[in-house]
C-alpha cells in the first residue's frame, strides 16, 4: 500500500465535478497557506468546506502535481463568508450569489441549520416565496442526505464512491436502508466483503444470533459460491460454510436457512441424493431450462427423408467430402430438434457447421447464429459467411435499474423470429444465459449447440455444455477424427496429446509450436517481453498486437499483474504525446490494450455509423483511444464499438497484454505466448493447458518450466460444480 500524505484546509474552488459519479477536481487552501490540487470521488463538495484529505501524490502529464484522495473527512463551513461561498456555489437549486447573500445577512452562522430544520423561515427573505423556500429546502436536504451517507460510510473506512452507488440504487432513503440492514453492503451492487459488513453490523448493535445476520450470511455463501460456478450447495455444506463464516453453531444457521426457505428466497429440493439449496433465481433458471429443452426434444422435427440426398448435394456444391461423423451430424440436424456437435481442434467442427447452415437454407429455415463473446461471434461470421451476434445482443439484453437485474426483450412474449438457432463456443455459456436463450425460442425451433467439451467451463454458474452431453437426452455427435491437413499442425497434435493425458512434444523443430525452457520467473518474463517486442515481429513477421500472452495465474513472478507492467513498458512506452491516467497501482496510457473484467450492463457504446447500444462484457478486449486531459475519463475501442469509461469504472478494466487462460476462453489469436510457471494447484491442471494451446491459430510459443507443463498434462483433476441440470434432464418425463 502506498504511503498516504495528509493535508487539511478549506476548499478554495471546484474546477470540475461530475454529478453522476462524484469525480471532482478542486483547489484546496491548506492551513499552511498553500493551494494544492485534489482529485477523487468527493460528491457535492463546494467552496468554503473544510477538508482533511489523506491521499497519494501523482504527477499528471498535463496538470502537474495533484493529490489523489484515498480517505477524507469533511465539515461544513462555519463562518459567514465561508457559508456565503458555499451557498453561492450552487449546492442548492434556486440559490445564486444574490439570494445567498440575503440569506446569510439575515441568519448569519445559523444559516445552514435554518435551511435544514426551519426552512419556512426563508419566507422572511425578500424575494423568496413559500414555494421557492420549499424547493431550496428539498434541494438542501437531498444534498445533506448524500453527505450524511458519506459520513456514515467514512466511519467504517468505506470509500465515497460507495455512497454514489447506494444513492443510485436506493435513492434518498439509502442511509436509512443501510442503517436498517447493513448487510445490503455485501450485495452484488456494492460488493463489500462480508467480514467488513458484519463488523459494521456488530458495531451498530445487531445481535450475533439475529435472523438478520444469520440469513445474510447464508445468502452470502450461496452468492459467493455462485461466483465459483456452483448453481446450488448441498444443505450440509452450506450450513458448515456459514458456521465457519460466523463462528457459530449449526442450530442457529439451520433456523436461518429454514426461514429463507419458508419465504422462498432459497429453494431446497432433493437432487439425486443431495438436499440442494438454491438461490431462487438460479433454481428458476435451472427448472425453466430443463422444461423448455425437454419440450424442444419431444417436438416433432421435420423427418426430411431426403436428408442423405441433400447432404450429397451440399458436398458437391462445397467441393468437399464429409467424414462419417460430419455426415452424421448434418443428417441429424435435418431430423432432430436439438443437436450437440463437439470436438477438439482440427476435427472439422467449422466445416460441419457450414454444412448444417447449408442444409437449413435448403430446408427454407430462417437461421440465427450466436456465440457468447464478441470475438467468438466475429470469428463465426468470418467462417460461415453469415452474420453472427453475441447471445446477449441476440436476446436484446438491457439493464433494469429498478430491479438491478439483466432483462431480455426476447422471451416467451416476444420470441426470436427464427426456425433454427446455432450457438458456438457453448462451453462458455452459463446456466442463466442458457435459460434466457431457451425462453426466447418459439416451440419447434431447431437448436444446434457447438463447442469443445474439454475446454474450461463457463465463468458463470453451471456446467451447461457438459451437463447436456452427459445427460444422454440430447443427440450428440463427437468429432474425433483429426484431419490430415490439421495433423500437420504441432499445435493441434500437442493439444490432442494433452487431452489424452500425454505431455506435449517440446522439441523446437515442429513448425508452429516452440518451447523455450526458462525455470526462473524473471527469465520467463524477460523472454516473453523480448518475444513480443522484437523476436516475433522481426523474425516471424507477426505484429505485437496479434500476439497474446497467456498465463494460468494473475499473481506470482510470471502472473498477469507483473507481465502486464513489463509488456506495457516495452510495447507502449511513455511518450510526450500520450496521455496517462494513474488509478491506484495501475497506469493506463493511450494506446494500451485493456480488458473488461466483469459484466457491465450499463456501459454505453456507439459505432462510427451512429448506432449505439449498452453492455461491455467480461473478457471483452479493447484499445484506449483517448484519455481526457482532466483525467476524468477514457475512450476505449472494442472492435468498432467505442465506450467511455469514467474513473469510477476503472475497477472494471485491466491491462490485457497478458491475460489468464480463463479470460481467453472463446477467443483465438494468430500467436499465443504461454508463460508456464508454477501457480495455485487448482490452476495446474490439464483443462487449463489444453485451453491455452487451443487459443493459438498459427503459432504457439511456450516459455517456462517443462516440468510444469508435464505436470499440468498429467493432472486431470476437475473442480466439481454443483448443478442439477444433468439430473433433471435425465429424469424429465418420469
């Protein structure tokens, strides 16, 4: 943690303030008589206020030295001139300098108390009507409400930006709601650590054995484990985890859990031999997905007795001869309502999908193509010659501010106008998104799901693709034959070797696969930087922006955090004409490659043709086009969509010269440089190595310890995800 510098003084002037996010640039007259620039989230600040700021000195490229506020205390002005400056700054709607002067002349140092507690006395001021007095009072109360919310949070060392988030979510009653239930702070909207929220609740006098506390802990455990991929938790595990979280007895937690079940916030149901406990929305998603998929499976599909002849026609038109499994898949697509197509690299998934598209066209079907990410959708468009969209865009995703939940315009009431939907990269699709997709399909719509079942599962909850395959209820074609042309690729040969549990061939005479042995973390990093900055661009003709560095982990000597700093310095060094923005311990620079690290359904983007939309999603990669001279925002290009990020949104993005293998799911790169060094045991597994290798299209260079690579190939340990979809499908109709 950087060392904080403290300064105390009076706000001299406010240079800039964003009312939406509270970002402020101000001049502070310190007690020593020095005027300094302070920046940070300081909502509703105005001249005349007293501030005690603790922060970090930063050197802004255009504006020089400034203090970035990390912690602050603020008090209202006390003498008449400071109160006049404060009121005349516009903090109250309807009060300008002239009115402010008359109010202060009349009420003096009691002015602010009068505004808040006895606003009717403003009628005594010449020119202030009863209606205007009421408007001034309401504006001041709104202003003071936010200040009090900030003051409340500051008692517990929580940042001012949290006050803005709470105000946006709960309105003027935010402070009362948090006082009534401080555990709101650990919800998805705020994301405060449960231990911090629990400490606040204890200080506020909430009893350790209260239902409020116990139920909040149970809900937190379910939400926390949803982020780890679990759709439900077994009752016993949920109770044990909550007991450990709260350091309390099981009887109390059982009582709280039963209370949540009684009011249907949690659903408990027998799944196989497990008492499964679900957050209600995840239970509804799973039940709905099972019911709708089952309906598609039993719907009468066109038998298309001419399927074999049609397949032959397609072969002639495309000038190819299908392998037996490919022919089987295309023919099945004509006869079945739901089809799964799975296989590793080089097994002909793309050729088969093209055949299915051609078949559906011959059948006169309206077809829609989709994939979970923008990059995967773009690649699908290029390979099929048809437009493909992200699943979110296909479904008309929007953000409901009132419920703080994602909604989709396409649903049972307004289904997709399609006779067939083909979804690629299905291993990335989580339960919630899959359920939403199924709700948007008309009865009888054909559904083709394509993916590699051996890749890592979705980031979100569930194990949908694997569950569907293992249920035995959905027609599945496994493409296992690696075609001769693909077999010439060492990338593909090694990927299949890893998938079998064999170590990849690490010799350097393989054409498109190289291994550079470096057993020291610093040497790994220096080699990776040299490869990206010089060797690959100069010797192989691959530009740096077409090289993606992957690593299993964020932390450590060769994790993404350190690699990104080194690669930024090498590939996009500081220059006088490039603006920079320091945010915490991260530096952003114009020209940087950055990645969205969580779904932001509110983010607005626009294209050059004027079309606009909302939503930037976890894993989307873009380039910083511009940083605002004041340091308040930056503009990022995401494959033709330009989004503007205020500083309060910078916790959602990270540098992307290097990224984890998990974040690279669904993407393909001309060249991948893999940093293979020791990491947490859960990351040293076959699925991570296999997914990394299959991200490379033309060239893969592995840099690191051969023992690490061999250990990963041998380790087939898979983290179990609690999901009931497979069981429900297997038992549907019973």
